C-alpha cells in the first residue's frame, strides 16, 4: 500500500516492478490524474486507487509493504499518519517512510516556521516503537541530496528515511 500517493508516480513505479498496489490519497483530483498516468503506462490492472482520510480510515487487511513518501500535511500530524501506516503493515511486512528532515529544509521552501510538521529518523523510531506491535528497525538514516529550485537556485536538503519490519501484530 502506498499512502499519500498523490498523482501516482511511486505507485506506478511499484507496479512496474511487479507489485500489486493499493494507492491511497485524500485528493480525488490527484487520484484521477494518477489513474490516467497508470492507464498511460498500461498498469491500471495492477493498481487499486482509494480516496480515504488517513486520520479515520483503517484498512481491513495488513499489507506486505506500506510506503509513505513525503506525506506532510498541515491537517494531519505526522505521528498520526505514521500510526495509520504502521497499523496497515502485516506481520513480517515492511514499513518505508521518507520525509523532510526539519534541519534540512531548503531556503525557498517557506517552511522554516513549520518544523514540527517534519521529523528526524530518531523521531520516527520513537513514535513507531512506542506504539502497538513489535518492530525491527532495518534503516533509520538522514540522507542529503542536491536540489534545484524552480528559479535555478541550488541547495542541499536532508531526508529522513525509516525502513522497519513488523515482528508482531498489536495485541
């Protein structure tokens, strides 16, 4: 499952690499565009698109992989989206979370006053391991990458990356 799939690029990539994907987003417009992109790639049979509110939606089954890439919402605290993602992972399944590190925001992002919307790898570990279930942390890292603004300005940003494997389900 891919949470916060937006216009579907990551869901399509997973489908191209053999996964059957459930792609979830709150935006009907984004899902409409994503579905069109999947059809253009001939992958519409490998992806199920769902419009859901992550704060209240709980899937009926667990997934082998739950992925959340840059799911930063002003309406949903990151801890809540992480809890929703973690709850959707089946025992033995993997959780992959990538997002902006609060100390690695670009000068042009306009988010300097919203650092509480972002997380460090340590924040992710603390929130995940204090919740239900048992997890093995496979990767918890900060990764730098070069980025260019729309007007050509160059900077380095930092991403927080977590990959964890669910050892047991919540009781």
